[in-house]
């Protein structure tokens, strides 16, 4: 089990690994009807790459469907399956809201 610490930036609190050997993989699983969206990194954790810039989409059987490479790395997100949009909170210092159409 990796060692973790809670970190708060503004109003957002997150649990992050404190070991440089810990890999950041899947985060923020979101149900979007018949699909599951998840943030993905696949890089060792450090302060410079703590945010994630890939969203993977699976069906409920775990079959990969799509992958999105984001222009703006994010900490967390939500999915609007009706309007086909992904809303995320940017990991930049101003922590602005980003919107992607899928």
C-alpha cells in the first residue's frame, strides 16, 4: 500500500502519494450511462506531473472504447452524457474550468 498525504489547494482537497516510486494510474471514475470514464496518467508521481491529461472510456464489461488526450491537464472531472461534454478542473495555478466535447 503506497504512503499518501492529503493536500488542499483552494477549496479542493486530494489524497496524493508521498513516495516517488508510486505510479499514478486511474483516478476519478465517472458513470456516463453505458460508459465509464476515468482519468489516466501511467507516470510515476511527482509534483510536476500530479495532474492527469488522458481520459480513457470503457464499457461496463471493461472493454476499452476511446481515449482522449487533453490539452489542459486536470485534477478531476465530470461527464454530461446528454450533451456529450466533459467538464474538468485545470491543474494550472488558476484552477479554471475546462470543457471538452466528445
